C-alpha cells in the first residue's frame, strides 16, 4: 500500500479507476478499505477515479499518542489532496469523515468540487454527547470487552431493526464483527467529535454543492441531525434511505451508490 506524508503524518491510501477523482473519508475507528466493499467498485464502473485512505490512528497510517482534534484530521486530509494533486475533487465522507468533509468544504473550497455528507451532523445533542462520553470513558478505563459482547453491542448500535430481525443477515454481521472487532482502534479519534461544538452557523458559509444522506434507523447520527446540516448549508439537498442504521452504506449499498452517482454526475 502506498503512503504520502501530509501534515507530519504518514497516511496510507489506495487509488483505483480513472476519471474525475473522488476522495472517500471514513468515520472513526474504521479503515478506508471499508469503502472498497461496495462504493469504490460502483464509482469506478460509473467512470470515476476513487481514492481511499486511513485516517491518523488507523494502521498502517501513523497513530500518534494522545487525542486528535478535528482540525488535525482536516489538515491531514487537506495535505493528502494537495500531495496527490487531486483538487478540486469530489469528497464523500461518513460520520466523522463527513465532519472532516464539511470543514474542507468550508475552509478550502478550491480543493472541493462537491461534497456528499453521509450520516453527518453539525452538533451533538444530549444523547449523542452521552454516547461519546461513555465510549471515551470505556477507552480510557483500559477495559477490553469480550469480542462476542462487542459484536452484539456494535450490531445493536450500527444496524437497522430490519437487519436485526433477519436471522441470516444478523448472524453474518455478528460473526463479522466478532472476528474484526475494532477494540481500541482509533482511540485518539474519540475526542474529535466530542469537541465538535455547534457548527451549524459556520456551515451556512459553505459554497460548494453538497448532498446530505441520512439513514432512517441511525442511532449515532439520526435523521433529524443530518437534516440540520442540510438546512444549514445553502442549497444542500437531503436524501433519506430507509431500513438501515449508521452503516447504511454497507446495509443498503445499492441505494447509497445510486444517491452518490446521481449527485456526482451533476457536478
């Protein structure tokens, strides 16, 4: 896997396809390779070049000690775009990755052709703040939960009831998460969202074309918080996809890919 040095961090990345470039930005505690399961093959077939990468804290990218700020993650991503000479490129981010994409579009619009913000938010409400605080407390405690327990917890938080009630599907997901549980991966990223604050007023200054994508059963970035992002960004449209949770791009990939391609083809 190739690497690029950006913002003092060695970032691992992958490129595939040809055409106008799209940079995919993954959420917390996950590898950029997740995008290659469904999204990058579809976008390559649609005539786009795709670039995925691992954020700081996710191997084999560097993982400095301590907490990471959103500003550091944004600077890493900006450096990657500049080092690979991608700009202006389409940017697609999910969860924490979508918040990085928001800040890129706001601070360096000359590098961003358009932005698709999946499972995004411009602030944390009371329950989401409690989620973040509890996860951080667990990480800081040093406790390692049994893989089987982590798998069940992850499936409950990240997937739709439609998937949980499908015996074949949920069995596959439980097995997958038990085998590949993130454990303490991306520990330094936990503070990036915690320190987000309320960015809704700032988002009103974004000038690049944007689309927000919400998942109806998302417990991490629920539709009402995604809708706030769409409302704040001028001319940002909103697509809501049913029967999927926070990992909707894996649960309902065809619907997500359609929403990506339909928007990207406009710009």
